[in-house]
């Protein structure tokens, strides 16, 4: 067996991961297959169980409001968990090289699902065009869009890095900006123009793409310019929308917002969190779930959890989430090649930003956004695609090295003039101090 940190080709591992000769030419070792990170799976299952327990505890209140059976929500959540386990196993076993080659069908499928959502009749209670509805079943197309963009962006950046074109405007930056522009119009645009009006999910996808570009080695100066343009774009999306302006106003003035429709949910969420006290009210003693707090099982489930389990239970849940994200970070640091590293880091950005937006809105640190808490919130689509993403991380964990690689990364062609004399050892690379896990010290320009 090769020494720890030694980079040499392991042909069975290459074949197992479904990579072609073009994928591995000039790359470092893809690693021998070893025991995966089972803590990742354990923590994921633990969050699913916590979410199921909370949904079970508030199902009588939800059923009374909806006029359905008291087991309706629990059965639906159990079905979602079952499908999520299937998605996890599938993505853990399908070789990453095969997943990479099928990014175009994924993007086309996500686009078709988005168009279907835009033309389908909407529920009067939820007027945004976000769901593809087939009878009693519904499918949120933006979750598939997150997954498709993740695969496509990882493959795109890997190829541009291999050719030394990461900071090239025409070859890399312009296509990304065009894709982001289309995404903002279709997903974040107001429902009045038959868009999805989902600013929260748009922010998650853009944060995912920006993080992947940074880790791949894109110029920080050009990334900063792109972020500034996006910030202006978000302001232009918020200003014409009355309810978005009202949400920002209620966030800035929470006391006044409690009496307004835009601030009602955020105010009730704070009441739920505060009602939990130190140890919580208990599983069967929730008050806010009985019609006071909107979306108690979905967007507001963290507030309901805090009401039931209090500060102690909330601290435990946050610890589980941080431990889960830390496992993903560790796998990203030790990923064997550029494509798998970008996949894992993109999933880390996806899940962490989404969790931060959801929890931040529930405790008053961020404006309210209709976005789920990964693995905890009720809902099939978000749970299934989050589990599929973690399945990809679990697959990469089979091939991680024992320590962070210090050799030139795979599929990377260093850009001329950018290697600052550090050779292949980037242990003191200035980017690593900023948390970038890219293995090549010469791929990012300061210009």
C-alpha cells in the first residue's frame, strides 16, 4: 500500500469511480478505496430522526388546521425519508465520473421542471410558481436546480482549471455571469411575471457557485467584482417588490413589524423561541404550532424545535449541525481530485448557507425567507435532494487521503506568472490561510 500522502495511480480506484483517461491524465492519485466516513451518515440520520420527531409531535395541530388525518404528515415525512435513503445510496454508488458526464441531461431536466412550475396553476395560499403539482403530490423544481448546478459548475470549473482559464473573462466569467443572470430572473423574479419568487434559494445557489469558484482558484479581484454586481442585482430585485420591502422593513423595525402581515411570522417565531426557556415546554405542549406560527413544519420548524426543547435542546441541535458540516469540510480538504473537491465544497456551501438563512430568520438575525432547514424541515423534495448530495460526499469519503494534500492538484494547468516560487508545497500558501482547499498554489491570481 502506498505511503500516506504519496501520490501514485491506483487503477482499480480510477475504474471504480468511473473516470476516463481524460479525467485522470496528469492528475494525482485518486486514492485507494477505504472505509468511508460513517459519522457523516450517522449525523445525517440523526437530523432526519429529529425532524421526524418534531413533525410527529405537532402533527395533531397540523392535521386539525388542514382537516386531515393525524397521521397524514408523519406518513408523508416517512415516505420522504425512505426516498431520501434511496437517493443517498444511489449517489453513493454511481461513480462520480458518470455523474459528471450526465450534467447536461440534469440541467435540461431541471430547466423543464422549472418551466412546468412557471406555467402550472398556483395554490391561492402559496401564489409563487415554485411547485410542479400532480394531484396530491408536489415537486419543488429549485431543489433539482441546486443539484444540477452543483454538478455542472464542478465540471465546468475543473475543465477551465485544467486549461488554465479560470480567470479568463470570455471563457469562464462571462458564461457564469449569464447563467447567474438567468437564474435571478427565473427563480428570484416576482410571481407577477410568472417567476418563482424564491430569493432565498437563489442566494443559496449563488453562494454555492461563488464558493466553488473561489476554491477552484478564480481571481479574488474578479470574484469581488462579481459579488458587487450581484449585490446590486439583489437590491434591484427587492426594491420593486412590496412584500420584500415590507420584510426588510419589519426586520429593521421588529417591534412595529409584529402588527403587520410581513412581520407576523418573524415575530411569532421569536415568541416560540423565547417560550422554550432553558429546557423547553416538552414534546406535547407546543402552543405556536396551533395556528399562531405559519409554516410550523416547514420554514419555521427550528422555532418549534426551540419551543419544545429550549436552549439546551437547541444547543444540542446546533452542535449536531456543526459536526455534520465539519465532517463535510474535512472530506473536502482531503478529496483526491479537483472535481470531487469542488462537488464536496459546493455541497458544504449549499447546506451551510441554507441552514444559516433558515436559523438566522427564526432568531431575528436575518430577514424572513421561505427556505427549509436541511434534513429537519417537513417536505419531500428538499430532503431527497439534500440526501442525494450527501450521498456524493459519502462516495468521495471512500477515496480521501489521510491528510491534506500538498501536491499539485488534478486536472489543473497552472497559469503562467502566478506560481510564487512555492513549488508544489502549499502548506504556507496565502490562500490556505483564508480557508481555500485548492491543492495548487499557483492557480489563483491576485490581479
